[in-house]
């Protein structure tokens, strides 16, 4: 079976609270994408209070030159905090994808009809694996699966490079990524 070609450009904003692994998820994506895309930009942004303060990162992957690392609207947004839905849905382009951690989401919905909302039970899935700290990898897996921007093998290779010296952490992160990847594949 022939593998689906990757899109020539992808943009995503990861957002949450410092300490949730938002910047790490974006960095893992950017590092893994460096072997598939000619140009990759990872731009972190966080408050002076790193833990507990707002943070986000933008990742742009492109086969063409990237003129600016800043974007006002993205093709995808991944939110670890459902309370951010209202502020981030307007940062999506039409037909964009909004992936949101479903814990604490309640009855929150989106106001736009031209974007897709995909709630992901990342915290619940990570807790079942043994650590809520792996929720960022669940959401990263869901994003990679839902968009098809990279093969899961590239992310797993990046996980091995980053966490290979910590076998238990590597196993947890790899499993969390796969759970998110599979969840989005089945849900979509």
C-alpha cells in the first residue's frame, strides 16, 4: 500500500499552561519534521512565570521558504486548556482543525461553522497509562494522525532520540503518542 503524501505546508499552534509539555510537543514535531520538510520553524512564547503561566508555540513546516515565523491564523490549533477555545478559534483559518483536551470542556462549543472541533481525552488516556504528564503526547499523536503531516515513525524516532536514555519515560511517551494517534484515526 502506498503511503499518503505529506502536505507541502503545515501550520499549528500548541497552547496551554507552562508545565504541561506544550513547548516539548511542538519541539518534538519540529525536530521530527526536519527530515520530511525542507524548512521548519518552531517559535515558542511564554510568560515570565514559566510553570503555571500561559505558553504556546507555533510550528510551521514547509517545502517552500518560510517568509516569517509568525502567523496570525493557522491551519490547526492544539489546546491543552478548554477555557482557551473562545480566544483561539479566531486564530484558525477557514476549514481549520481545533484539537482540544476534553477534560473540563463541559458543554463548551465553537462559534464558527467553518472549522472542525476534535475533542481529545488526553488527560484521561495519559492517566490510564500511569502519568497525566503524558497528555501532551496524546494530543500530539492525535494531531499527527488527524492531519497526516508526518508518519508516526518520525515522531517515534524523535522520542527515542530524546528519551532513549530513560526507558520508562520513553515507553510511556511512545504509548501516549500511539494512543492519541489511534484515537484520532478511529474518530475521524
